[in-house]
C-alpha cells in the first residue's frame, strides 16, 4: 500500500537501469516526452559517462516537449524548456523554433539576439519564415527589433515601401497610390505577406468576395492572419455574426471598414457582451438600452414580443413606446396565461380580443384576425381538455370562426370530424355538405362528402361527388374505390327493390370503373346474384363461378358469396348447392388465404356489414389450419384484431392460443385469448383467467402498451355504471372482490322498499370514511352511483351540469353493452 | 425562430406577391443543395408569412422570443466605409502572433 502511494519519481528510482532504458524508449515511442525527460535524466545521473545515446534521447524529449507546449500556445514555457537543451545535452537543435517562440511570446530583444546568434545554422527557408514575422514587428515600429537590425539587413530594404503603403492606405489616399507603394515590395521580400494583406483590405472596398479570397491565400501562421480574419468577417454574408468572432481590437477596425458609426459600434459592443442565449430580462434590457440605435418599429415589436415572458417590462415598454391598445393588452394577457398553463384564463383573454376585433368587423383584417383567434381558442380547448359542459367549446369556437371567415376548408372538415367523433351524425353530414357547397372543386372535401352520402345510403349523391373527384383527379384510387362501392351499394338497393335494369346499369358503371379486377370478383358475384333474382340460372351460375374464381382463394370465395348473397336477401346455401361448392370443412387455406380473408372481413366491417360470425364459423376448420401456420407477430395481431372486431370468439381464442405459443404471455394475446374464451363477456371470465388478465394489464402498463391497457380496461369496465372518470384515461380498475361486494349490496338494496332503501343508503353514506381526493358531497354522489348505477348517475348530471365532464365520444361509440 | 420578414428581406407590411418574389430570390441565392440549413430557414420563413392569413396568425399568435440577432443586424447596416487609422492597423499588427507554427 505504501509503495502504491509513493511518488512516480521514487518508483523510477527503484527500477533497475535495464528497465529504465526500456521505459525511456517506450515513452518516446508513445510521445510521452514529459515522463521520458525524467527517465533519461535519471539514467544520465546514474551513468553520466554512458555512451548509449541517452543524451540524444533526452535532447529529443526536451525538444518535442517544447513543441507540445508551443502547440498549446505556451510559447514562453516552450522557450524556457528549449533553453535547457545546451546545458543538459550539449546541443541546440532547431533554433528557428526557439526564435519563433520568443517572438510569439513578446520577447523581441531576446529573439533578435537569438536570431543573430543562430542565423548561420538556419536554412534559407527558415530564415525566410522568421523574417516575415520580424518584418511585421518592424511595421508596428518595435524599437527593439529595429535597433537589432544591421544597416544592410534585407529587412530594412523594403521597410520604407511597406510603411509608405501603410500610411497611404490609412490616410485615405487613392487606391492607385497605395498600389504604387506596394509595387516596391518584391515577391521575395519579407514584407510580401503585408503586400497580400493590404491588397485584400483595398479589394474590400470594391469586391468583398475577391477580398476574402485574397485573405484566404495568406498562410495560417502568417503574422497578418489577424487582418485576414477582419477582411473575411467584413466580407461575410452576415457580418453581424462574423464580427462576434473577432476580438475587441479587430472588431473596432472592422467597424471602421464597414462604416459603422459610434452608436452602432456601441451597439455591437453591447451585443457581444450579451450571452449567446440571453434570458428574457437580459434581452429586454438590451432592447431598451439600445432602442435609439435599433430600428424603432422593430425594437417596439421585439419589446412587445418579450412581454409575455417578461411582464415586468410592461411599465418601461409603455413609457417608451406608448400605452398598449385594449386588444394588445388582452393578447399579452392571453399569451402570458398560456405560458403559465392557465388555459381558462387564456381563453377569457382571447375571447375579449376576439370581441374587440368584432366591434370593428367592417375591417376585413379584423374579421379574419377574430376568426384566427377563435380557431386558436378551439385548439386550446381541445388540447387542454376544456370541452366541458353541454356544448363542446371546440365546436362552438370553430362555428363562430366560420361565420367571420367562411373560407377555411380545414375548419369545415374539422367540425365534421368533431361531430362524427361525438356520434352526432346529423351535424357531421351537415358540415360535410356545407364544405362541399363551399368548396365544390376540392377533392378532399368531395371525398368526405362521398363518405357521408354513402353512410346515409344516398348513393346517387355519393357517386356524383366521387365522379367529380375523378374528373379533377383521374388517378385518385380512393375516389375510384368509393365510386365503385357506391355503384355496388346502389345496385344492391335496386336488386332489393326489383329494379333489375337499373341494378344492371349500376353494375355496368362499377365494372367500367374497376381496374385489374381489383374488387376480387364482387362485381361478377353481384351480376350472378342479379341473374339469380331474374330467374336466369345458367347466367347466374356463369357469373357466380367467374366471381368466385376471381376471389382468389376458396375460403374468400365462400365468404364473398355468403356476404353478397345476404346483402340482396338470397340464401347462400342454395347458391352453394347449385354451384356444387361442397363441404367448407374440406376447403384448403394457407397463410396468404387467411390474410386475404382477414382484409375482406375488415373491409366488410368498415362498410357496416355485421353478420360475419356465422360464415366464419362455417370456415372454422380451414381457418384453424391456416392459423396454425402463422409465425409472424404482425400476422397474428392482424388476425386476432379482425376476429375480435368481427366478432368471432371461437376463432379468436384459437388464434390467440396460437399467438401465445409463439409469444408466451404477451399481454395483448392474453387479452384476446380470455376475451374469446369468455365470448366477450367479463362476467363469464373464470377466476384464474381474471387473475391472468390482471397480470397482463400490469405488464401492459409497465411496458406503456396503451393499446392493450385500453382494451383490457374497457373489458373490465363492462357492466359497470357509466364512469365519471372516462375522460381521465378510463375508469380506475376496481378489484373483483370489491365489485362483488358492491353487487351484493346493490341486490340487497333492490329488495327493500324504496323508503327503507333510502334510509339504509343514507346510513351507509354517513359512515363513509373521509377521502382526500373528493369533497364529502362528491364522495357521497360517487358512492351512490356505484351502488345504484345509471339512475344515480343521471341525477348527478342533472344536479351539476358541469360535472363530470361530458365523455369525449358521446353517442354510439360509448354505448354500454348493458 | 428568426423573424421571417427579416429572413426573406421584406417589410412587415409586404403583400403576397412581394413575399413570394423575395422567397424565390432567396432560394435562387441559397439553393438547398448548396446551403440546406439556410434553405430550410428561408422555407420556414416563407411558410410562416406567405398569405395574409399566415401573416395575421404570425402577428397575433407568435410566441417565439424576438430575433435579437436579426434586430442587431438590421441596426448595423454598413454606412460609408472608412479606412482604419495607422494606429488601428499597427494595433492589430502588434497583437501576439496567431496560432502555432
């Protein structure tokens, strides 16, 4: 332990010479010159007379270490290290580096003496480079340098010409005169870099890009790089930012070159003092301190823009730029409230803004601005879940905005979507129709109109809208598909009405629109069904066979025939017998067939056809066989999802069991298995499965698998009274035991006479323990709901119209099974 | 976000045509293949203010802190260029030599 704490020097002393030699070589090889110096100094101390090249190695270590320090701009330290070389190793290698470090560390007199002493040992190139540095110092009038130069030194030869050029340039003499002076400096002169730098400065006056190019030609180590940086900054596309990279002396000179006046220079100075990302107060103070130099209107805008983040600045802003208008004042309050996440307050302020603008609604800008504010309010209300009360605020704001600015297509569609989501179909269709009226040539609106018209069985109307889309956009596949569906739906309607000629016409129209038999034989099957209704058995057989062939797989053909026949009130079994389709249990099906069938099932479900369960059960055997071939998680999820939606519980259980073989205990598949096994009824779930489902829910929550969490929670909430928590991400999960206890109490209460029941209930509610989350009144009401169900919930809603918030998807989507 | 009007080099009361013209001019000067970042900034600025509706929305609802750099750049518009004095030149040349050799 003591050994480990000893100094590196002590540890080195312990090493035998042989190991020290090896270590020294290794340190040199890894450029660890600092430690190499210690090793070789120790070796020479042990054996001063050794002739093993240790002195050369020590000299190398010293020189390279000095270069490392110079590389970090530690010129003075580098020079000191180099000065040790002659005494330690009897050598003075590379004196040009030493002289350069002296010059760069400002030790000019010492540098000139060293230059004189070592000049004979320097190469012509080394002398040339050093003289460029010394020339720059002579230009600045460094007396120590000038005095050290012999009268016949080459450095004196062009000094006058260089200084003449400097003076002529600085005194504003014409460019020609400056260039005449520069001509006296030859290309080999130590002042040649000065000639290049001054040429760049001159060029800046007429051609900044060329000036930057001239400055770039200077060597990176040239003493005139400071000037080159100034030239480049002044020539930059954004000099303001480029000036920030310069030091104050350079910036001062650049300011002159750019023609900045004293006030601008002061602004630049303060701007450089500001942090890269100043705070709101610092930014505000900067604007205010420099508002006289800044563009007045822009400064006012910038100050105003900072006020929501820095409200303390309002007094100064008002003093300097005048009082805010009522509109601006409310706008600022609204923005401040948004920053503070006080959205109700923000909505109030925005409302005032809109009202102020509407007061002068004759001004089209004001009308549009008010509409934009109302749309922003709608966004806030939607995002921040403020749609409480009878009329959702979002819809209300958007409707108001359209009265002020009826030309925003997206708002019509947004309103239609909101109504659709809320289950308000009438309003949904109306908004789409309004949009279609206002934007008769907009494909997106027309497609929405097709969908609503189809949903209302207004096929002619739907076909008209879709045809218009295809006129505007002939390759729109969605419009084509919708139009074919509309013709098919209309054809079925005509078949059912006995209008066979019209039905045929519709089927012809669908056939003309279809490309590459993309509907998989549906049109042909319907032609066959039409022929069957017309008592044309042979023609019916031909068309149906063609349709079934186009379906692509026997199981899909079976499904299509069943669904399409049922849609026109024909008995599929009769047709199957006639077509000799045989026993469905003997049909063959593989993965591809199953997935194609699943796509068809989903499409039928989307079209609103809900009687698929019986047909799927007929196909159970081949489908079961196909399910066993599935491997991929995506395939298994798609199949389970479709069977869950259909619903087809038996096959769902089979598919989920297969999925769990491949992906054990995956929560989503556990849910599908138990849902299928219980036939979608939570009360039929066995105790063991209930626990398994609870575990799956925990796993899904931990994995943030929101889809599975939602599905399981919805399953758990079956049979429970409408939950006041539905807007908070679903009802809290109630332990099964507690639910059973509540059910028992409820049943007992139902058995007693109403008067006694109320007394019993009051007594139970009086005994409720205090709750931190709800006030006593709300707690009593919630418990009453849990015990009495829907009736108590309605009472609560009647008493408190604002509580609980209305469910997001009102209407059909939220209907309970029971 | 930088002030979109400053990015495009137009006045705040510029109309649709002037803004589009300035946008196309900027895109010609800074095409995406040469300066993708600058192009993105120009594109974003154009999208923010290209129509009257966009400009009103920007003016009313914009919550970004002001573009101080743009503000300063506007105030530092170069004036009549002056040559530096002998003193300034010698001062810059007297600064320590730059960079390792």
